[in-house]
């Protein structure tokens, strides 16, 4: 399943969102304009706007009402990528130099702030206070997730529960509210928007675990960055946590992680990646991603059987899809 | 006039705001908690909450309705200070080590993001979409102001108009909407809230020009940081722009500024500060600050003569007050 097939039915609406995004990040300030436009052109899957649009199909679908939400969610996501790059010392994202690499940390920080602000400006068009409560609440949780990630850098003693709480805040919550807010903007009943929230949450968890697996198992060509990037920055993900629980691997992996930490970004993570790949952590993580995907699919069964339900199911299957 | 006298009539309401602020920035995450609480304890004049409260006196004053706005405005201001410190490489603010100096840039960035998010959460309690439109619009303008400041670092060819536009976005706008939103939350008529917006704008301009003057003319004891900090980071302020227009000073000042720029933060700005102090730029800037203050006072005359009007007049006089 290619995402493009999935998106075919939404093509014209997505183009409208794309135009709204381009308009939202345009300004008279060349410095800001260039950095924001650069980010926009680097693309991305536009997963969140698609989910907002599909969520909207469960109510009275009106592109005019759903458009600001879809754009706002993608802008919040974009802003978090920009700020993530400041943290990650990442030089490329999606195969393109990051805003931070092209300009510097300060520009990246204010570009992120600006895009976040624009998200709220766009969302405020709707004049629905619930939308603001949900959006601002999610932004706060995302920040906590980012801080938790910093706190947990190179912490090899963290629990799986710790990891799950972190990715919940960092990733799953924004996807959950994307689905929920699409439905709310379309005036769907609370039972429907709540089920869509839970669906989005499960999809988000499956998505992040799969993303973390790809960082270990993928090739540079496939993932657009060298594998083991997470480990190099100190981010201990699920497959690594599982690998650390294997006595035959633990000590060597701990030594490798300590070496990476002490190398302060200069050390190679290839040996650690090799150890994790050879561990049962890959299979265990795949199983958990699939469990979240299955829960997402079951959540959908409670919803009316409209075409958008099939599309959401395809998205759940897509995000948990692995080819490495 | 001491600010404390001015605040006396608002003392109990300000304590409530202080409690709301403390609650807003508390979290279960020690890393975040400590950095945010640290910032809170460093204090500050709480100028924006005071202005919100006074704005609210022009409508049906209800602390319950005005409290979220007052807290939100101070939180947005605090977030901008945290992000400013990332930019400024500032080691102290208000005599205390900055969040950035105590932790690092990444923590400072996400602390700022978190506080900004909390501001919006607090403001969303009111359920008034206009408030969100005004708040998010102001956040966007502040970001543009920050980017403009980066763009204009060490640019000795910028116009006074350029400087004024920058401080309008960076400072004046937030004070303007503080006054306006207080009135809006209290249900004041648009003519009143608009006049208060204009008052706040003029006060904000007078405030920033005076602040920029203090950085040149103040002592380290008085301003809590070494004078000439703005110049060291490349921020060319109004007195410097005026001094650059004086033929007897221009060439030497240009050489000093180039030396500071090439020293990348290590160079001393004392010689440049001395040149500016001896120039007519001080007097010209004082005159402009006073003009903004006078415009602010004239704006007040259009408003009903309630006690809060006198308080706002005192604030206008206070912010333009100089002792160096």
C-alpha cells in the first residue's frame, strides 16, 4: 500500500491544505520566509492533515471548517520538527539540510515559534474554544515529551513504560487530536470524536515504534539519514531497551552506548546498531507496533462504516508497515 | 514614584495572579519544574498582569475572568525572555543566572515552548475566540520582531524607522494587547478596549526606548547586567543609531562596533558605550520616549475618569522614568 493511493480520494482537498500551509508560513521577512518555505518544500507525508480530513468525514464534512484544523495540526508538527532539529543537532531531515544546518539554532528556534504561532492563528479562525483547549493542551504535553527525552538521553536504566509514556506525549497525542479535532470541527457526536481520538492514539504509538525500528533496521537510502541516529543523540528506543534486557548482549551494548555518549556525537553507532539488530528487540518491538495497530483497527469497528473508515484502516496498516 | 506604591491597590489580586503563575508552570517533570520555577522566582515587574488588571477596571471587573488573561500575558512574556536568553547568550537576567546558563539551550528552548503552551491553556479557560485571535496574532508578531532583531544585528545602516518597527513587534504589541484584553475580558465597549490598546502601544514604545537607554547609561548595579550588553550582542538601539549620525563620532563608533562584531562576544563594549553616552543620541532618545509617554497620557484622556486611569497614567510615567 502506497500512501499516494490512499490519498487519491483526498487529492483536491489536500491541495487546498497545501495552499493554506504555504500562505500561513509566508511573510515579508526574507530570513523567516526562506526558512519556513524551505521546510514546507521538504514535504513530508502530511499524515496529520489527512487524518484530520478523514476524521471530518464522520460529521458534516465542510472543507472550509476542516481546513484551518488540518493546516494547524501540520504547522504544529512542522514547528516541532524545527525545534527537534535544534535539539538533535541534525544536519539533514528527509534528505534535505535542516533549517538549523542551513541557518543556525536561533533562527531555527524562532522559525519554530513563528510556525507554532501561525498554527494558533489559523485555528482561531474557527472561533471554537474547545479546539483551543485541545490544541494548547497537546502542545504542552509535546513539550513535556521533549523534556522527558532530554532527561532520558543515554539513560539505559529506563523502563519500557517510560519509553511508552514519552512517545505518547511526543508523537501519539498529536495524531490522536488530529483525528478527534477533524470530527469536532465537522460537528460529530462526542462518542465518535472520542473513538477517533483513541484510534489516532493507537496509530500514533504504532507509528513511533515503527519509526524507531526503522532507525535501527533501515538503510540510509530508505530513511534519508544514517541508521543509528537515535542512539547517536542518546535517544534509547524500544528495540534498544529490549536488547539491553538480553544477558548475552547487555554488557557489550552498554559499553557501546557509553562510548557513543562519551564521544559526544562524534562516535559511530554502527556496532551498537548491529547488536540491537541481532537481538530479540526487533521482533518484540514489531509485535508491540502490531498490537497498537490492531487496537487501532478494533477501535474503528465501533464507527459507522463509511469510506473514510476504510481509509483510516489503511493508514493504520501503512504506519505499522516495515520493509527493511 | 515607586512601582510598589502603584501596585498597592492591586496587591491581593496580584497575589492571586502570582499563585496562578506558580500553578501554571508546575509539572511532574523536575527538569522542567526547576527551570520554570527558577524563572518565576526571579520575579520581574509583572507589568503586563498589572496592565491587564487595570484594563479590566474599564469594564465589569471580575478577577475570575481577568485572571487567566493576566497570567497568560505574563507567561507569554516569560517564555519570550527564556527564548531571548537562548539568542542573547545571556548569562544573567535580573541579577540571576538565566535558565540557559543554568541548564542549556535545549532545555531553555523547550521551557519557553512549554510556558507559551501553558499561556494558551490558561487563556483558553475563558472560551472567548477573540482572545485567541489577539493572543496568537501577537505571538506571531513577536517572533517576527525577534527574527528582525537577528537580521539587524550589527547593521549600522538601519534606519530609525527600522528600529521602531522592530521594538513595536518585540515589546509594544504585547503591552498593547495586555491593556486591550483586560478590557475585553471585562466586557468593555470596543471604543474603550481600542483606546486602551493604543495607550498600551505608546507605553510599550516608551518602555523599550527607556530600556535601551538604560543599557547604555545605567550602571551594572542598577540594571543587573553590565552596560553595553545590547551592543555586545549586536543589537543596535536608538541612542546608537543617533550617535552614528553625528559626523564627529561616526567613524570611531563604526570601528568600535566592527571590533565588537569581530570579537564575537568576547570584545568589550565600554569604548562604544562611552562614545554613545557623549553623543546627542541620549537626549534624542529621551525626547522620543517622552513623546510616546505623552501620547499615552493623551490617549487616557479619552477614557472615563476612574481610579484605574490615574494608575495607568502613573505606569506611563514610571516606564519612561530614568535615573542614570
